[in-house]
C-alpha cells in the first residue's frame, strides 16, 4: 500500500494512494479490478445502492408496460436484458461499464421474477396458487445467497465465477421463451380468440374435457359481455364500481378456470 502524507490543523494526515494487492490476479475481484480503495472506496457501496434505487424505480415501470403490451413479451425482454447485461458485466473493463451493466442486470432480473409472479397469480387456481407463488419467491431467495457465499469463499477466477452466475440467466431466457400469454390479460384486452386458445391448452394439460372447457369459457365470456357495458356510464357511482369489480373478478376466474 502506497501512502502520501499531508498537514491538516497541525497534525499529520496519512492517506493511501493505491494498494499493492496480495492476490494472484488482481482482475479476480471487483475491488482490485477497478481499484475501489482509498479515495475510490465509496464506489464499492455505490454499486449496491445504485442497483437497489434503480430497481425501485424501474420495476414498477415494467409492470405498467406489461399491462399495455402483455406479460409474455415484457418478461422475455426483461430476461434477455438480464442476460445481455450479465454478459456485459462479466467483461467490463471500466467501473462505469461495470456499474451500468450491474444496475441493468439487477433491475431486469427482479422485473423478470416480479412479472413471472404476476403471471403465476393470474393463471393458477386458488388451490395451487400459494404453492407456485411461494416457489417463485422462495427458491432463489433461499438457495441463492448461500450459494454465492460458498462460491465467494472458494475464491474462483473471475471468468469462472461470472460463467457460473450466467447459468441462471441463460436458463431463465430459455424457460421464458416457453411461456404462454396470461389468459387474464388477454381477456382484459378482449383478445378472446387467443384467450380461448390459452384456456383450452390449459384444459388439455389438466385433463379437462375440451368440449366442456369450451362451453364453460364461452359462458364466462357471455357473462363478461353482460357486465362490461356498465363501465361505459357513471363509473363513479357505487353500482358501476360494483359491476366493474365483478367484471375484473370474472375475468380472473375465467383465466384460472382451466389452469393449474
């Protein structure tokens, strides 16, 4: 560690200029890789704070966008953004690039899992919803931190550690490409043809008779069409608000009727 001396109020101030790192390859740690020591030490904490703040702002935005364009396309965009940002983070040569890609990867990852949670909530019935939503939120939070802590203790090379961390993002992209659009969202946007196709696909997977499933779906849609016109008048009235609530409830029930 190299030091420099100075005078302040009659006392000697000793501060560091840089460190001599006692590691085989200084590029294996973000501290040594970007010299986050001495006057630059605050940048280490900034990489965490910036990611958390960006996630707090951008994750709700992903939800609004998915309301407009659909769950599946936004989930796929977020998953690909996570993967690309993670790759960029692994090859970052400057702190600015590292910070930018870290913020993007963290935000895209959280947005992906938040939207998957919404999708699971919309397509699962009351009996199994708790199981799928708990799995979505608990698995990564339970096993992720211990695994990262264990891997950190092994002090792997930068390339190896980044390669291992890329695996979840690659698997997520592949898995998200197999998702179907939320029937609830399709019903909200009155895309009845795709909603019916999704409902019948779910019915087939769950062993429900297709003719019976189609008849049930059409009956639910007919009920929705009877309720929907009430939204066109006096939306502030208690009666209109009650009917609007019934419409949203009917849409969600229709989406979950043939699902898991």
